[in-house]
C-alpha cells in the first residue's frame, strides 16, 4: 500500500496542495475549507507544516503533549491529523461530516503530491514509509 510522506522542511507554504485537493473533492470548486490537507503556518518561525486528514473520532482526546520540530515546541492538537470535534480543520463546513484523506482513489493518485513542486509530499510504499519513520532526520 502507498502512503503520503510529508517532509515539512521542503514546504514553501504555497498551498497548491490545499487548492487541488479541494477542487478534486468538490467537483472542480476551489474551496480550501473542504481540503483533506491543511498547511499549519508558524508565522513566528516562517515555517509551514502540511497536515493530512487521518483518523476520525467522535470525541476529543485528553492527551495533548507538545511536540518538538526544528527545536520549536508545538501543541500536538495543532499538528494532529485526526478529524475531531475540538478542531474544525477536517470537518466539512457544508455537511459537518469529518474528512479523511483517501489518496484520491485506488490505486492512489494523490493530486496534492502531483502539484507539490518542492517535494514536501511524496507517494511512497509502506516499506519506505516504515524506514523513514524510524529515521530521526525525517520530520513528520
């Protein structure tokens, strides 16, 4: 199975991934609030963190430790991939249903990866994903 690997160090914050995702899933309408990927922007550090909609839960979590990326502390809630009631990021504003990335079908053909000119998003196989997850030099 293929997965989308995120390398935030390559993200420029162009938000093309949000645009193409919303257009793909909204019958050509560009509405980034309906995208399954969001760019979290850290304006203090001029850094961009792509976050892809993951699991769906009906209740908010109660475990929110900080994570450290590039020496900066961030709330796990801000970087979380889960569609949950605490954050409207991955909730469809029209239907109020949670989003989950479907990699644009089967076989996977994620349009966000296609438009990412800087390589921040890559479609890789499970084996490479597992190796990247074990490598501390890969920031997720």
